[in-house]
């Protein structure tokens, strides 16, 4: 038995190895190496993302600078503030402008008359507006279609039965739907206002085809829509002077509401969120200052018995 142990000892099979120190244990840890590699990977991805974002921003700015259209200036809208709501009187007047001017060519297929209730009209007023249109409904009990007055659940009617008819009536140009036009155009309501008030005579060197008009705010400058807003082109029911800028401002505000009907509700929720977060912040500070700090800073001392 003793000889066997000596042979094992000679082969160093029973030789004790020294314990690893803390630094050596850290070097052998796979978790530590994975964390270091992960940090490098995250740093590389962050740098790559930042570089791509900067490149896209620079390209966008260069494209905007090389464009032929004039960029719309920012207007002092009443609803631009963090807690400012839409001007609902302006929304109502903008609906009048759309109804009497814009609806001759443009549709609003995603807006129903019921959406006006509580925003710009009372329920009775919205019903009266809906009853002014005629809707083809059916079939009835005999299988025939019939015409009926509009109701609150009906959507704004389209001026043309289909896209082909719209193009045929506008020299091949298709008037876009205005339901979400503010959100669909860069510049939003500023672009709409500038476009409606920015018609000018074509400068020298600009050739327009028949049925086109010059507007520097439209991409390319040549637009198929003629100028539709003039001073006193309509009369407001509340007596507001119908100047061109007032008409453009009101219809742009109306289109802002149709594009973002939740605009006022979103800002009301923001006020509530700020209030709740402020209250929770005060409670958290109180607990941290007067409750948790005493527990965190306490010192426990063991005193052995003598």
C-alpha cells in the first residue's frame, strides 16, 4: 500500500495545488469575459447607429437645400403650446371653408358628422349638417336602393364617384383626400397655410403647362389647383372678417383637428401625467429623506459580553 502511494505521489496525482487568488478567479470567469465583450459590442452598435443617423440627417438637409420649393415659415398657432388646445371657434369656421370651398374637389372619407359633436357643433347642429346631404342606401324589402337624408353616422360625401372621374375633371390631377393631410405633409398646418396663400405669377424661365399655376411652396412650383381663397370669398356665420389669411388659418386649423382628433385629449392626459408624477416624486423624496436614509446610514456594532 505504501509503495502504491509513493508511485501516485511520483506521478503527482496526489499533489496538492495552490489555491487561486481573486485576480486569477476573475480571469477564469466566463461571465466577466462575456460582460466585457458585450460592452464592446454595445459600444460598436451605438457608434454605428449614431453614424447612420448623422448621415441620414445630413442627406435630408442636403436634399431640402437643393429642392426648388420654398419652405413654409412657422406660424404662431394657438395650439402650439405644450398645454394649449385647438381653437374650436376656428375649427368651426374652418369647417365652413371646407364645406363651401374645398369640398368641391376634395373628399374627407374618414370624417363622419358625428365627429363634429362636442368639437365644433352641438348634436342638433351636426344632425342638421348631415341632413343636407343625400345618401344612397339599401336595399329595402323589395331589393331596391333608395335615397335618404344623411345622419350622424354618415361620412362626408366625396365630390366624385371614383378616382377616374376626379382625374378627368381636374386635367389628370387627383385631388387628395384631406382627412389626414396635415399629418401627411411636412410642415403640417404651416405648409397648408403657406400653400393656400402663396400663389404668385410664374417668374421668368418657369414654363407652366395649361391648367397649371405657380406656387413656390408646392414641390416643383407647378400646381394643378387654382387659387381658391380670396378676400370675402365666403361669409362667416359669426361675422368674422373673411380675409384670405383668416380663411387659410381657419381651414388649416380644421384640417389639423381632422388629422389629430385626439389632440386636446392627449394634452389633457399630459397634464394629468405631470401632476401624478409630481406627486409621486414628492412622496419618493419624503420616503428617501425621512425613512430610508435613517436605515441606510445606521451603523450596527457588535459588542461582546465581558
